[in-house]
C-alpha cells in the first residue's frame, strides 16, 4: 500500500490504476543524467567564469551555478562591501573554488578592460564570460534624461563590447 505515489522512487501510473510503475534511481535515465552531470563538472572544473552584475539576483545565481560545477569565479557588481565579501567567501568555501571580486564600473571602458586583464593575469584566461550587468530607466522619450540614456547604453551595450573584445582575444590565443 502506497500512501504517497512518489515514495521511495516508486510512482503509480495513474490514480486507481491496477498497474504500478517502479522507477529506480539506478535506471537508465538516472544513470545518463548522473554521467552528464559528472561530465559537465569535469569539463568545467578549473575553468574561470567572469559574470558581470553577479553580486545579486540572476547574476549571483549564475555565479553559484558555475561555482558548483567547479569554476573559479570573478564576481562584479555593486552593493554593500560586507555582503559582497560574505558572498565571495561563501562561494569559495562551499564549492572549493577561487572567487575574486572586481568592482569595475561597467560604464567605463578602461575599468572593464582592467578587470578583464586582472582576471586573465590571475587565472590565465576567462573561459566563460556572462554579460549580465544591466540597468534600466523608464520614461517617455521626450522626458528621458540624456545622462540616464548614456548610462543605459554604456552599461547595457558598451560594457558587453569591452568584455567580449578582451575575452575573445585570449580565447582565440588558446583556440578555445
């Protein structure tokens, strides 16, 4: 008698059915899934992922996912310095990877290039680049402040150009 149809890896095909489907965690799908996860972790272990806008939200989630796969991480974003340091040390401790933080202002080309150069110098490469940083301002176009427009374009568009340009140079040199 099953009180919960998903109890201990066993599930009923449908309520009231005389048939029972037994799904073992050692079944072919589970084994294939486990192999894929191991291969993913092996493939990414020791690689370096730089994620812009990674001190909170989606970017932080992306950084955590790559750290869980064994990637060294370069965090970037704004926020409370103590909170960012807690995040950095937690990721490093939980996943036994190197985690660095760079506070590069993603609206400044020189700061972005410097962040990329430091990451490449420390880790030998930026193997994975996630351009996640972005801002928005909502206003009718005739009321849209020029300085806000320039900030949106700089962070949402230009920062990706600078990070990709520098990462691509190093990736091509390594035939990555």
